[in-house]
C-alpha cells in the first residue's frame, strides 16, 4: 500500500527532468531496463535504442505496479520511481553541466629520461532539455538544445584510447574568447503505440546487448539523421532504420560531405522464454537515395537490383538466459568472407568479421546493479571499404570522398576498437547507499591492435609509397581499405593481394597493447521542492600503452618517385632491384619507412582525472 501511494503521488508532484532519457541511448535508464528485463519485471525490450516516451513509461510502470510477492525489490522500486518522476515532471529544464579534465602522460622512447606532459581541458555544457507528449503519448518528442564550450578544439586528446565523446559537438566551432563553442543538439519525435511506432530526428542510435559497444550500431558514436520503424510482437520483433550520415575522405576522415546513407534492419524470434535469435543487416552507400533499402526485404537481394555495388554486412545474434538475472549474448557480424575457403576449412583467408560474446548479470537484493564481461574481436579490413572517383575509371585521389566505409563524419559506427584488434571489457556498477544517490562504476579493458600494413609485401608497400600524398591510409584503421586504384584504366581497381588472400589477424611483429583501469563516482543530491537538482561526479582512468603509435601511417605517399622503369628515388638516393649501381634495393627503400615507423613506437602511461557537476532547474 505504501508503494502504491508513492507511485500515485509521483504522478502529480513535479520533479526534475532529465530529458535525454528518450533521446540519449546511453542514459542510465537503459541499463536499468535491461536489468528489469532479466529479472522478469518486463516482458521484452525494443531492439533499437532510444525508446519513445510511451515505451519508457510502460517499462517504468510495469516495475512500479509489481508487488513484493512478484519479486520486485525496494531498490528497483525506488529507482523506477525516481526515473518516472524525471520523465513526467516539467516539460523542460535548463541544465548547466561542466567537466574539468587533467591528463598527465609519461612516455618512454628507450632513452634514459622519460618525457612527461600535463594538459587541462575545461568544458561547459549549457542546454535546455525536455519531453513533450500529445494525444495520450501517441506523439512524443524528446530534445536537448545546447552548446558545448571547450578551451581546446580536439577533445580526443583528453579521452582514453578508443573512447568517444559523450557530446555531439565536433564540427564548425565559433571562437568566443579562449573557448571553442559548438552546437550540441539532439531531438527525436515518436509516433505510435508501445509496440508499433515510428521515430525520426537527429540522435544517437544503439543496437546490441552491451550499451556503447554495439558491432553494427554503437550508442556512443556520433549522431545521425534517423528514421526508424519498430514492431514488437509476442513471437517476433522487426525494426528498420534509415540514417543520413556524414561522408569523409578515405585517407583521414576529413572534408565532411553529405549524401551518405546507412540502412539497418533486424528481425528477431523468441521461440522460448530463455532464447532469442536475431538476424540483422546493414548497408552503406551514397550519392543517391535507394528506396529498396527502406523496404522490408533482405538487403542482399535489394542491392542486386542496382548491381551489388554497395557495402553490405550481415549479423546473427543469440541471447540466452540460462537463469533469471543472467544473460549470455553472442553476436557475429560479417562484412565479407570467402565461401570456398570456409568449405575447405582454410583459416588463413579473407574473413572480415566482428565477433562479440559475453555475460550481463543484474543481481537482485544487492548493492551491485550490474556486472558486464565481454570479449570482442575485429579482423583486418572490417568496417573499411574503398571508393573511386568515378564509376567508369577506378581512380583514387587525395580528395576522394568515401561513401562506402562504415564511418559517420569520420567516426567508426560499429565497435569502438579498430580492425585487426580484440578487447576484453569488464565493468561493475553498484550503489552502496540505501537512498541510491551514490553510484560507482569500476571498469577495466585490455586491448590488442596491430597495423595490418606491417604484413604487406615490399611490392605492395611500394605501391603506397608511390601514390600522391593523402591518397591511401596505412594506419590500420577503418580508413585503410583493400584496393588500389586501377593501374590500367579499368573500371575496377587492383587488389591488395595480402588483404584478399590472407587473414593477417594480429600476426604482426609490433602490436599495441592497452591496459585501462578506471573508476567513476556520482552523487545526486535530493531533488528540491522546486524541482532543482545537483549532482557531482569524479572519474579516474589509468591507461598503459605498449607500442603507442602502432596506429600511425606506415607508408606515406608523395615522398618516393619513379625516375625510370623500376628505379625509385627518395631523399636524393636511388633504389632498384634491377642490375646496376644503386644505393639500395626496393626492400631497403621500404624498410626505411618501416624502420622510421618502428622507431617512433613508445611506451606510454597516462592518467585521466575528471571532476564535474550538473545543475538542473
């Protein structure tokens, strides 16, 4: 009876609003929703994050209406009550948020003395946030309208390796005194019922069990213009999304251009209460809008209508609940592979896949909210794809815009780690106080990464060196693809043979190893009667990197020229495998650049300390 009265009062009492619940897929609500699903309070969750306001209300209400006899704990009831108050409070709030980060890194390049450097970043994020609903929640809108002001342009220098910014503010800053000021805006409009709805807006989108680590749609990557449809049934669920994303050059992710599109859809079946199986596809293309990718048909079939020239991926995901509160998920995301090699059981072949498996545990009656442990691997050239200047001649220039690679505005849309990498991630979230006002997150990551350029033959490396500057990336990232431009005026380019005929997965001599250990704490003061709230947060990350610099370009173009057939010049010297008097062979020339790349590798220790606050009124 006491819980029922608290629930009724929460509907009428105005409280704080954290508007990003319906527009930000990384809001704490989504982690709690997963836990409530595993505990059996909620029957199912939509495949795509974020959810519309009506669906969020349904999930929260299903928890609040449960009784102690039905298994709901006091902690879950308290959390759901707070989130319901946030969602149903005022239609808008003014929010002032600020972070101050200090980084200190120490590098060891093999000399007797260590180099150290300390940097500071101050960020201020003012915004107006809220949720609007109409027609009994049939129509809803979540929004965040704000700015991001920083004293440095490149926020990535203050983020641990392979970590994305929490704010969508990376383009076209205005200078206001010492600060660089960016627009920081997200919004989403939803139309429909709890299990059948449309969503549209500019926001981040996520798919997969591990929030912020999806293989196809990662909640933590840059926002996009999205239009999605979701249907949830008892036996199967279907979701489809079209996203307008930013295209950049193949070399380094610069020169932002429009007319790039990502299409995604998934269908999942739940034959048993403990098992759900999903098949999904994604495809990236550009310079046109293809209506066939908005239809509920397989993309493998739809792309055949236009000549199979787009970048298609397929995925298969298994969610198994061996018992209450525990989920084991496995996700296999296939970019490209050779069927003939699979039949022949040939392991050393072209397999461009991402794989993830792990456990999510959300115990009841515990100060621990959840425990997440997973392993992810990405093979070389996954997420990458080539692009030519024209459809008739396979030429690639320094200004070639890539409408095919799996990036949005130069940021990888899938897993956080680059191709030719693997990672073990573990995190624990717990709230030691009975009021649930204080929360801690402990997290650790172990990452390996190799630059696939180290596996190139001398002839392949020479091809990169002879190219103009800024044409080809050789940093082992998603920007490095597996094709050259044509050497004979053909409409298709030339293969990088080691990329097409071998796997080369973490087989390089110089691999980068990253160990990250961190802790974050946040304390939320009780909400005032006027709906004002204050939260304080502090975070620390220890990061050690062995062979820092592996992900730098190994074979830059524009420095080597071919003076005559088979004779190459660099730095006033000549190199050739032909008979004659030369300063060295082609292998000697290639090794100059490989050795210079190797000499720049260092061991790096970095400490990140962040303090901040968020005030809402």
